[in-house]
């Protein structure tokens, strides 16, 4: 499960790297968006290629290769920092996306037994480690910003995959890495059945828009603050760190509050808080209020995914095949959104960047309510008594 921390570093580092590359000074927003598109394209491409190797190549080998590629990509990004042309960095980020996608695939299958036995717990733990990785990447860049070289930050991040690579190489026979291969054929029928259900479609759409909202902030918050408020780069990077911290703390707190707080109220309050944070961020002209808005957005988004993940234990026959497809779909939304927001900022102004995710938050609310209603209509009433979701909560 600790591999999700490395995954969070890979996918969460770009929001702060664009600042140390000085993109906030003279680079067009549309060009910045292409960096996210490159990483997202690599991620999706890996999920087309890696399944063809599954069953022929051990999961451990896929994980080792992905970790090694991550290390190489970070070294290359350090070497290809400005004044090299941005096309080189976009190309390397595409390879980093392939590494992240391959790592995700191997992690999900390596932890298949954990996801099958306790889906909600496994998803929440993986999510917390993922966000912690994004927070750590942001903190490393923030702490090393004044080290005198723009290569230092990326080289410092490269230490993480290097450490993982050493650990994986020394641990020659991880027992979990060989298990999922035996379950692939057994779960294929269930996977097709799950993909036909309305609830699964709703869940996939929800995490698509939810990740899109979360990663809109990850990709554009530092750039937004430097452009609209004139914040210095370090403060803008730490604002992103506050967002990650609020997101992580909020998700951990949500697991404690779920059994005792009305799910309907939690859902409405979280979406309302996220929308209020976006509007405050878009309209404020004060640094303190912008930092407060970043925290509010993080806390607002935090409970939504755990709230839906709690439904996993009894609603579906979840397995590695399902998580693979759902995660790929979610990350497509996560990376496509910052790319599209680049063109929104270029043609409509930087402040509009924070208005688009507020609209997507409404879509998340509607989808979450539909999932709850579907669970009730399809016989979820009995399960609700175990999860604290009563008829009055819908």
C-alpha cells in the first residue's frame, strides 16, 4: 500500500514544478496545460499496454520497471529544466505518466486481496497515502526553492523512487505480488457484470468529476495565486501544500464521522463548502482569504470520496479489474481538467479557472445522490442500516 505514496508524488508534483520552471512569468496558460495533457496521455496509454503483459510478466517486474522509469524521468526533468524547450519536458512527463499508470496497475493487482476483503478501508487508506505523496512533493519543492538551482527540487524528488527501487530489489519475493494472477480469470465474469450496472456507471462518473475538481486545484492553484494576487512563488507553493494537508486531514476525519453524522448533511455541507471556497478564491483580492479558500476547498472535497467508498463493502463485487478501469477513468479526468483549464485561462482570464470546478462540484453532488437513490431502489435499504444511511438521509 505504501506504493500509493510514490504515486501521489508522481501525479502531484507538476503543480509546484511549473512554478520552479518559472512558467508563471512568461509562459502561455495553454502551453502549461499541455504538460498535464502529456502526463495524462501517458497514464491512459499505459492502461492500454500493461494489461497485455499481465499474466506473462510478473506484477513485481511491472512495479520495478515503473519505479525505475519514475526515477529516470525525474532525473531527466532535472536535466531538461529551462532554458530547454518545453517540448522536451512534455515528452518526459508523458513517460512519467506511463510510469504512474504502470505503477497504479501493479499496486492495485498486488493489493487485490486487501481490496476484495475490505474495499472501503483499502480505498480510503490508498487515498490518504496518495494525498500524502502529493503533500510531500509540494513540501520538498517549497523547502528547496531557494537552494540556488532549479534542478535541486526535482533531484530531491528523485530520491523517493530511488528508495522504493532499492527496497523492491532487496525484497525478492513479496508474497502479495504473485496472488492476483490466479484470480484474473475468476473475476472476469464479475467484471463484465459490474460494468453493466447503473451504480457502477454512476460511481465511475462520480470519481471522474471528483478527481477533476481536486486536480484542477493541484494543477492551477500556485499559478492562479501568482497571476491574480501577485503572491511570491514560495507562498503560492505552500498554499498548494495547505490544500493537500486539508484534503488529507479531511479524509481521515471523514472516516471517523461517517458512522455518527448524517450522510446527506455531510454530502451537502462538503459540496457547499467546496463551492464557497472556489467562489472565495475567484473573487478575493487578499492573500489570507485565498489561503483560507484553499483549505476550505480541501476540506470540502475530502468527505465525498470516503462517503461513496463506504458503500463498496456491500454494493458490488469489487476486484482488481474494476479498480483498474475506474482508476484509469478517474485519472483521465484528473489530468484532462488542468489541460482544458489552460485554454480557459488563456481565452477568458485566470479568475475563470476557479469557477469551472465549482460547476463540476454540483455534478458530483447530483451523482452522489443518484448513487444513494440507486442503492435504495435496488435493495440497499437493508445495507443502509449498517452504514448509517437512512431513508431520511437521501
